[in-house]
């Protein structure tokens, strides 16, 4: 039976993210988990709508952004997981 995901449902899957300037994520994220964030830790993404943005000084924890790419150039936070 297929599982329908509603906007407020928790993620069904997760995978480790290696920031990459050349490749998109295998699945776009519903959100990202940043394992090591804080002052001076940034996450650069391309959003589902195609916007290239940098989240600066991202704290450790959930970053609620639907992303298709996490860039190596501009990302200093580490231990990132994509949840979808």
C-alpha cells in the first residue's frame, strides 16, 4: 500500500550528505539535519524552486529547507543528513 506524505508528516527516510558542487541529492530533502553547526558554520543549498542560498551560522539541529543540492563551495557545517 503506498504511503502518502503530508506536509507535517515526519520524514520517512534519511541519508548522509556529502556536499558536492557537481551533483544533486539523490532525493530532494524535506529538511536537513546539521550535526555540527554553530558560529561560522554555513550551509549553501539550491532549493527545490531553484534558488541558491547560504544559511549562515546554522545551529546544530534541523534546517527546514527543501533542497536539491548541498554545495561543497560555501558549506562549512558538517555531519549533514538529508531527510525525505
